[in-house]
C-alpha cells in the first residue's frame, strides 16, 4: 500500500480494517441495513476513520442518497458560491442540507462541481485572507 503513495499510518489502518472484516470483528454487510447515523458511529469506531471518511464511504461505496458532509471544505465553498455567503456556519449548512433532502448526495456532487469551477461566472464569497 505504501508503494501506491499511502502513508505508513494509513496503510496500517487499512490492514487493521481488513483483518477485522476477515476475522468477523467488523460485519461490513450489517452496516448496509443501518440508518446513516449508526453507519457513521460504526465506521468511526475504526482506527483512522473520521466522520468525513465515513460520509465519503456512504456516498461512494454504499451509494447512500442523502449525504451532505459538513466537514467537506469543497461543499462549503460550493455553498458559498451558490448562495453568495461569506461563510457557511452549522445553522446555515443545516438549512441547505434540509432543502436538498432526500437527495443530498446529488446536491453534494453538484456543489463539488461548482467549487471546482464548473460554472466560471461563479466566485467564492469567502473573505480574502490578509497578507502580512
């Protein structure tokens, strides 16, 4: 795994996870039937898996339809660009995530595209960092 560009620590986490699945300590099939919050709790119980990683697993591996990650900086940027906000706090984020439901994952894909420059006329409204 390290030869693929992963750090030693990440390679170690992946190996630990694979061992837990193989020896039955972690039932990967069971998480497919769990509600989103329980999946996040179960995945984050693994070494090296935080909330953002769990949410990305839910989007790209489990194909969950309603995931909008508060911890994703590009999603924040896409929201700032789309709604012309300087900052997206938790309350504002939750408001928009509710609007997207039950298709939050689709909204996430569009927000990533916006943040990546898919619409050249849009700009980021975040305050500029001062140069010292």
